[in-house]
C-alpha cells in the first residue's frame, strides 16, 4: 500500500516527525490533546485499531503484556484487561520505577475495566513492581509518531520507549521471543530510511492501524541492553532507577561509563531539527500544556469575597472626590447580571476562577448521581476522555451533582450523546439537559433574561458552589 505521506530523500527523524504532526493537524485526524506536535498522536480511529491486538495469534500465547500509557493505546490496555492478562504500564517518565501493575477490583465489569485502562485508572488501580520482581514480558505495545512497514519506528524524540525496553533487557524481563507491537493511524506508516536507525532504537514486529494489520518481519535487532554512553549524569538524576541498574551491571563486570554531556537540545526538539522549528514548537507546547495542567488540577483559590477585598483597599487609597467615588459605586451597582451573580457566589461561599465574560446564552447539562469522594479533577478527566469538555463546570459534589455549560444546543447534544453510559468509580451517572433548558424548549415567550457567566481562561473552567446557590440549582 502506498504511504499517505511522502518522505523526502535525506529527511531526518525530526523532519519526519514534523511532517506527520503537521499532516494530522491539517487533516484534523486527532482527538484531544491537541496540537499533536511533540506527542504520540491520539489519532481518530484508535479504538478501532487497538482491539486488533487481541486478534493476533501471538496475543493468545501471552501472559504478561506491557503497554505504554499513551492516550491512543487506551483500547490496547482495555483489551489486555478483558483477556484477563497481566497488564504492566511504565511509570510516568520513569521517575519512581519502571513498571506499575494494573490490578482491577474484583468482579470488575467492562465499564470498570475501561476506567482501569484510562490515565485515571493507571493512577488509581496500580501497584509498583520492583527491580527484583520476576517479570517476563511476552508482548510490548508502544506508541509511535512514525513507523515503516519493515518495522523501523520513530517516537516523539525523548527516547523513553527505547530506554524502557533496554532497561527490561537489563532486568531480563524481555528476550528475543518478546513481540513488539505499535498502534498508529494509516498516515503514520511511511518509508523510513534504514540509515536513520541506531542500535538503541526499538523496532516493531506488528503494526495495527484502523484498516490494516501489518507483520513487519523486521531484520534489525532490538536493543540488547542499556547503552550507558548514551546517558549522562543529569539523566541519571531524573531517572533514579537507572542508578540501581548501573550498580547491578557494574557488579556484573559490564562497562557502565556514562557519556560526557547531554545532547545540545534535550529533550525536544532534537539536534537535527530546523532552527526555526526548534525554537517555536517547544514554546507552543509549553504554553498549551500550562493551560491544560491548570484545568486538570484542583486549585486552591480564595473565595471571591476575600479576593475582592484587596481591590477595595486600593480604591480606598486612590485619590478622588466623594462624587467620583459615588459615581463609580453607582456604575458597579448597574451591572445587574454580573453583580447579582457575584453577590450570590459570595454569600454561598462559592469559588470562581475567572471573572471575564462569555456569551450570554449557554446550554446547560445536568450530571446527577456523582459518587461520594469523587474529585473534580477526576470528573474533568472523564469529560475530556469522552470529548465532552464544557466551557464551564459548576461542581456541587456535596449534592452529588454538577452542571456543564456548553456554547450552544448542538454542543450540548453532542456531549449528552458522549456521556450516555458514563460510570465514575463504578457508579452510573445521569446526564440530561438541565430543567431550565428543558423549560426553554416549551412554546410561548419567556420572561427570563439570559445571565452572563464567567468565561474560562482555558478549555474548561470550574466554579465550586458549596451550598448550591447558583443558577444551576433549578435541577
């Protein structure tokens, strides 16, 4: 089959990455997170490609499977759990070890296994595996940015998949019989020159795409162990488990001499990247990641009542006549929609992260049956995983409910469809239009005026209403 993306002669690994990332973005072939640059792309069709893993003959003969934590491999992790095989997932960035073993709760149903296979489940249902554990990995599933039909693989450039495999060789967790599989979009299958492959690069035996299963019959050997000259002291500090492996290999009489210095542009982009892109791409990623990380974490913010005391003191200290002060107060009181909402939020002890304005009209979805103990960050993760992230999320966990504001009815209907069958911590969650939205569909004029709501500074803003005093309490 002819590759969808043509690779120019003399292209570097970085050139190939950039071409694929640009193509996926231009053709809108990826789901969240976006943009895909500097990532393993979460391509559309991943849940079609991943189940093909269980159809491989080699899969039926495996007992322990290691699957990378990348988002597009979530379906592969689910397939392993459904087959009741041992699922191992690398520790994020190898900070605290090499493997975590996913241990689903007893008698877990498919929905619970789906949670276990997500990033939330990897945190919640995993236990660490030590270096001294007797692990024999029969099958390895890795993410890729590019891969060729003869098994050559290019990752996102940080080298973790290659290093993880080399570390598994040192632990004797893999051998020549271990099979390596990657799951990618069809456009990620390209012609990769063999001269770009180095002895530390991991090759693959099978490629799964939404339309094909490719057996590569790769002739290049896989990494035979850790190449210590490729590492350096700074890297050792970032990955403590490497120090333990170095000590073990030194005791075994192996040469563990480290490299002199880190690469000139670690971790991304690599040194063979064009200068213009090497400065721009990391900044784009950093700015977007900062936004995403802010929305993925529960932040401690002051109640609005406390937060507005400081501006009040500034106004008091500012110079101006009594008439000017009175006029400013009058103008503030005239902001009926915003002023009323802020007052209610203060009285209720609500926490609002932002006070800028959004469109006056939003469509609100009600979520009921939220289980006790669920964190708002866990709900946000589930919403993103289902592509149902709202403009604003009003959290009323004490009342086991939340309200999701969307920009228009079409976006709300799409979210409702995605949220059907949602289960959080093993509890089914009810998703439907809020009562105020259902009433608005009845014939006849409405005397209700639309209320302005604070707008997000990122892709999902959270308001926390401790006593349920906000507009959404009509449900």
